[in-house]
């Protein structure tokens, strides 16, 4: 898989850039809006950390200015029903740092600012993103006010939005909170998802 490309910028467009490597191979690389806007003049040297997506009919390269942005892109690809085009659209609105800050908060509607993402999808992506970015070393989510009852109800709603049955989700959550009563919503979700994964194994 191609993980890094450095070469001469041949052209730039709405989708990204065409880069000619010293070996004479030109790569078309799709870029988030921030990286595309920062492209230099034609003929200048550019470099990108690349994630390669192999499909039946094509091989697509997605380029990023930093390893952190690429890592967050790959985290986004791990979210159910979220493809590379949507992941790139998200990173065109929020870079890695901003996205971690968003996941640490409690406002999923911020993701609805991304073109192509509605409110329902924003809530689903937000819950998975909060869980997955925490697991990847992002900042811990802020605890929800209101104590254990709010944590339970918010986490339960989150699991139901992810497709789990209410009875199963409630049982797993109660077990997690009985064991660790001081969990916040994000931590409760994480522990519940771990237990659900073990039950499926």
C-alpha cells in the first residue's frame, strides 16, 4: 500500500492534486479542503501521508498534511456506514485537533455542518467517534451533569442509536455502572461496548 508521496505538483483541482514523483509516476491524490487550500504553485514540491483505498474498479489515494490527520481519517473509516468520501468531507470541516475537541464535547449537531451528514447520522457518527477517538488516545469526554441516572439514560440512548436492543443495552450498562459507579457517559459507553463485544465472541 502507498503510505507516503513526495514530488512535484503538476496540477490542482477540486478533488485534490496530481503529484509527479522523481521516478516519473504521477499520482492523483484526493485531499481535504484545508490541505487543498494550502497547495503551493505548480512545479513546487509537495508531500502527503497517504491512505490507499482499494476497490474492485479503482485504487484511490487520500492525502494528508500530517500523520495525525491520516490516523483520524482511518478512525473515521472504522465507523459503520461511513465511507472515505464522507470521512474526507468531515476532515475538510474539522481537522484532527478540532474533531477531538468536538468528540470531547456533547454536541453531535456540530457534525451536521458537514455537507451530506444529517442530524440522525451526525448523532450516530458522534457516538462512535467519541468511543473510537477515546480508545485511540484522544481527550476524555466531559462528564455529563446530573449524576448516574443521566449517565445511564444518555449511554442507553447512545447504544440504542448504534442499533442495540434496549433490553440488552440496559442490562449491560447496569452491570458496567454497578462495577464502576463513577463512569461518565463516554466511559460507560466504552465499557458497555466492550461487554457487548465479548458476548458476541
